[in-house]
């Protein structure tokens, strides 16, 4: 066996070990848990296509901490999701989910969205919802 062959097989072994380590690393293990809730699963299924898997936006606006969704009260957010938003001239409309999601599911998916915000934004939005 030449030294080259040995080093290639060693490289392959090392690569395999690295892949195994990556698959078990805390980062890889915790990533799916973001969606490991009823709201997270609903968001992935119904919302991520337009709003991005982490609310980073796309055809629909950002819903994460970089957006302004936390400036809406619980009531306003629930109405937007349940009834949709039809803005004349908008290239893509926010669909109405009231026939697809139960009121409880709307709350669950909005809980997931709030999880994308900072703690300060959550407190701000909670105070806003209590005021109005
Ligand atoms: C077909 C694309 C599409 C899908 C799917 C979609 N949305 Fe939207 N959504 C939009 C668009 C476009 C807007 C902006 C509407 C406007 O203001 O004109 C929007 C707006 C919103 C807003 C208001 C945001 C703000 O800051 O004013 C919320 C909240 C929201 N969507 C939540 C959801 C949730 C939750 C789901 C899944 C149940 C969902 N959306 C699915 C396209 C989509």
C-alpha cells in the first residue's frame, strides 16, 4: 500500500468522523427543536413559504425580530391571520386562515412567531396588547 493510499483512507475516515460529530453537535440537534411545538409545525406547513422558515421574510414581510410585527397587538395579529390582508395592488396577498386553522391554532402559530422576537419585543408587544 502506498503512503498516498493510506492518507486517502485516513482522510475518508476523518471525514466520516467529522460528519458524525456534526450530526450529533448541539447546534444540529437544537435546530429542529425550533419547530418542535404545535405552532412551529403549523408555521412550517402554512407560513414559511411566504414569511421564511425563521420569519426572515420573502413574498410576505418579515415576522422576526428585524420586522415590525411586534408593533401589533394580539388582537391585530390574530385578525390578520384569521381574515388575511387584501391590499389593493399588492403582488401577493396575505391569505385568510380562518377556514384552515382553529382559533387555538392561530394562537399557537402566533406564539411561535413571538418566539422569533427578542425578550424586549415580547414585553413591548405584551404591554401594547394590554393597553388597547
Ligand atoms: C401566500 C403568501 C403568504 C402566506 C402563505 C402567509 N402569509 Fe402572512 N402575509 C403575506 C403578505 C403578502 C403579507 C403583507 C400583507 C400586506 O400588508 O399587504 C402578510 C402579512 C402577515 C402578517 C402581518 C405582518 C405585519 O407586520 O403587518 C402576519 C402576522 C402574517 N402575515 C402571519 C402569517 C402566518 C401566521 C401565516 C401562516 C398561517 C402566514 N402569514 C401565511 C403573505 C403570506
